[in-house]
C-alpha cells in the first residue's frame, strides 16, 4: 500500500508504462546531460576517460542512497559512454547461481551488469559474484556428490554496477570488491527545476512558466522520480481541465487534488504529525504506540513516512521515542490554520 502513494520514492505501479517512455525521451544518455550530483559526475568522468584510454572496462561501481535518485539512469549512461550494453537485474531476482551465469556468459567486453538492491543477493549467488568481479571467471557445479563436476566459464571483462538503498547490509567481502563507491544525495530545488523543465521540453510541452515548474519541484521531496511522477499528473490534469495550460495555479489545484501540500507531505505524513501532537502532546512517543493509534503498520511508518520527516526536520528520534520538533509543530499549526481540510480524517 505504501508504494501506491504518489510521493513514494519507490517505483510506483502506475509508473511502469511511462518509465518505458522516459527511458527514451526523458532519461539522459550522457554525463553531460545528467543534472545534479557534481562530485559523482566528476569521479565518473575521470574513471570513464581512463578506462577508454586503456581500452579496459570501467571499475566496478557501487551506488548507494535513497530510491528514486537516478542509480539506474547512471548505469545506462555509463553503458552509453562506454559504447556497450547494460544488462539490468535485481538482487531478489537472482535466486540461484544459474540465473547469474546465464547473464554473465552472454555479456560482451565492456558490458555493464547492473544489479539493483544488491544487498538482497542470496549468499549462494554472492559466492559466484566474487570470482566474476576479480578474475572474470565463474565456477559452476553440475550434479552433486561423487558425480559433481565443476565447470569454469571464462568471462569477458565487464563492469558490475551495484545499487542499494541499504549500504550497511552489504557484506564486507562484496563491498571491498568495488573500485568506486559513492552515495547519491537528494537533489536541490534548482536541480529539480532544471530536470523537470528539460523533461517537459522533451515531451513537447513548451512555454511553462518557471513558477509552475518550481511549484512541482518544491513538492518533489528532493527526488527526481517523484518530481517526474507529479509532473505527469499535473500534465494530465491541465490537459483535461485547463486545455493543456500549465500555470502555478493549475499546478497547485492539481496537486491539491492528489493530496500533496506545499511541503511535499501527503495525508499519511500529516496524520502522523497530527497524531504525535494531538494524542501524544508532541512526544516522545513509541513507534508501536503511534502506529496502533493510526491503525498503520509500524514498519510502514518507519520505512516510508519517517525518513522524509526526519530529512526536513519536522520530527526527531530520541532514546525516549519519536518527538515533533519546533519546526514541525509550527508547520502543523500554520498549515491547519490555512487549510483545516488537510488534517481531516
């Protein structure tokens, strides 16, 4: 249910048909077109230039950080820069060694293997990854017992790009095999405005006031995936209700319909804050108690709601429990005065 929220950083079920569209239209194809993450871009530029000069594959790379910030996009960019192909899979999809062997043996020199959620690789599969990364070979065991036969596949040199939202869950052995490791940070407001403006232009939507794009960016929670999702909802709303005209007023009307306020909070976020204030006098209060009062799963609140509230400084985690900050209390007070319907239900 949490993934169905429009402001969820995880891939949204409704994104599937349009992510195919964005892959060819809105997704940048080179580092020059990639907006944001300047330190990472500089590091990747040096690594790519060095690899091309030596005619070697690029170093294995680990990208970690919250979802929706462009880790998959970067994998495709690296493949384009190297003139090779990107094979995309995920840790949970690789359930046995054979799944990995099939992909690795198809890859050509310099190709990219992108494994999303690499922290969820089963231990048995991870054992195959080590020799593949270090020696470009993989040992595959046929049968078992006295009839067991080990076949060694020599692989073509490739680059493994791992992406994870939980870098701390990677084993030390796997982490040490990556030559490059970088955390992807949340995007600044001006970077999101540029990303959204470019996406609108590539969709053939011209003449959108900067103020309208800024309204979408402000509600995007520092995450391009959320910004692009909100942009598509605003585009549809403007097309149906306002003859395709995108103005700041249309943006605010469209996002109010979606329940997303000017701080990027939705109903679940606001209910969390109002529960903490009205029932627990601002805290400290235990997560289990808050979840029981709201009728929500504690894991959902901890993984989906709290990270953004912590990021913007509206709440704090203390030894005694969850506590609303003065900034959070002031925001709830002002927001409820401005539009009490935000906190209905």
